[in-house]
């Protein structure tokens, strides 16, 4: 698939606070332009947008000069609301010591052994979903498949009864949707209601789990309640990080599966390679993550004067990390706009880097491998329908709907 040369105008006019709706459909021409003409782009409000791979790695590694704590920058955006409480308490938007405490507990519950024990149940879930789709012939790969898998997996990790899982996807989409660069009042209202409703549900679930603990080897909520090496979370920290677990584990994995299946239709030669060599599924998942990163943007706040790419940046500057652009940086990835399922090395940034490396990356990779691998084996000739609908968001890249004919 050929791409035009970068357009300097796209880079000069780019502003994440004022984006054309077409950007959410295909941001990559803009990313190419930024990489070539404005890799360290400064805006009139003082904020900075980074697109180069090397610059993102520099920021990820240095948690002292580039803070993840969002208590100050999120105050004007959310005010005194449930969204503010959630996003300033969850793991991803915090520095040590909270980040260290929560991450160590979550990682201790997602050991390689624990994840390996999930594999038989995951295979059974994927096969049941595939059987249901086979009966229909024409399906929505998001609703019928991609979104159903992580909801079940995270629901199992937290011990959410199956009868209570209906609202989980809607809550997650509403809360994560409120992280977009520009929000309507309706988006804020929906996001705040989702945090409030999910928190109220978790209050009851936590109270019940305190009375009836689960197996800490498989029940993350019980593990969080027990703490780690004498460290315990407050009730607010516990509730908000359970919400974070759903959001982090659901949206990105849904996007990985949906994006991956769509890419296999966009790149038929690569699909044939994978059909002929199913062992390619492992590097294929890494290439899907690089090529269409589920999470496109991250943020940091400078704690002192810093220099990035020869540009001096003041303290208290809001920095946006463009993961989607960095994963297409030709300085890191040869021929970056070509999907290559055997690409190696492939040190993409889809899961972040350094101390904030995603705690659930091994689980997400397992879900992607089993879901896409088993789907393709069952439906090698599937086709995407005529009306796929992108999620319409800038920070998270995926589909709201992906109709398909299974063949």
C-alpha cells in the first residue's frame, strides 16, 4: 500500500485541540508530516507534542523529570468530579509511591504461571464465540467477538458475577472517552455517571469479597485486598484501580483484535503468509500493535527545565507522547508504513516503556494470539463488510463496529 510524501502543511496546521473528523479515520499522513517537519511541536499554550521514537523512549525512562501525576493538569479539565478522582488515583496517571504499590500488587497476580492457567479457559471462550458467529454468517467482529473476550477475562480476574457484566463495556468506553483532548459536556456527564455507577457497584463487590475472599492466585480483587509485603490500598485507591483494570484490559485488547483482523483484510498477502505459517501469529501480534497502536497518545508533565530534540522546554509543560507516530518512525522501523508480520526486531511502544510498561501486556498478547489465530483458522476467507465504523477517538484507535462476512 503506497503512501504519499509527507505534507509540511499538515504539520504546521496540526493542533490536537482542533482536529478535523478525518484525522480519527486516518491520522498517519499527519504523523508522517510531524515526524519529518515538526517532531517536537510547540503550541501557543506552551504544550508540546512529541512524535519521534527516540524522544518518547527518553521521556518514558525518566520518571523524575517527566511526571505521570495528573492532579494539576486534570483539574481544569474535570473540576471536582468523579472523573477527576478516578483519573488522578488510577495506576497509569501516578508516580511512586502509589504507582509502585499498585503495580507490584497487580504484577504479582499476573505472573507467567497465572496467565498460563488462564489459557484453557480463554481458548474455550474464543471457540464458543466462534461457534456462535458461525451460525450467523454475517457478524460484527467488535460486538460479537473482540469486545466480548477481554470483558470476560477481566470480569473473571475481578470475580464479577456473569449476571453483572452487562454494563462493564459501556462504563469503560465512557470513562476512557473522557480522556480525549477536547470534550463536550455530554461526554463529561456520561463519563462522570459511569465512574459513579461503577464505583457504587464495586463498593458492594468489595464488601462481599472481604467477607468471602477468593483464591488470591486467580482473583485479583482478593489479591488487591490482601496487599503486598505489608502495603495496602485505601478504599478509594482500591475502587479506582479496579476500574482502571477493566479499562486498561478491555479497550486496548478489543482494539488489538479488531485492528488485527481488519489489517489482515487490508494486506491479503500477509494474511496468506499467516495462513500458510500459523507460527507467525506471535510476531504478527507485535506488528498489529505497532502498525495500529491501540493506545495512540500518552501524557507527561515536566518537573524542571528539559531539552528534547534540541528544544528547551519549561517546567510544568504538558507533553503529549504520540505512540502512533513513534511506532511508524522510519528512524526505528524500516519501511514503517508496510505491514510485515515477521518484522524483527520490533521494539514498538504500544505497551509503553520503562517503569510504566503495561502490567498486563502478557495477558493482552495471549488474548490476541488465541483470538486472531483461532478465528483465522476457522474463517480463512472472511471479508470485512462495506460499513466499518471507527471509534471516532484520537487517544484510542479501534473500531466501534466491524461488520464481516465469514465465508
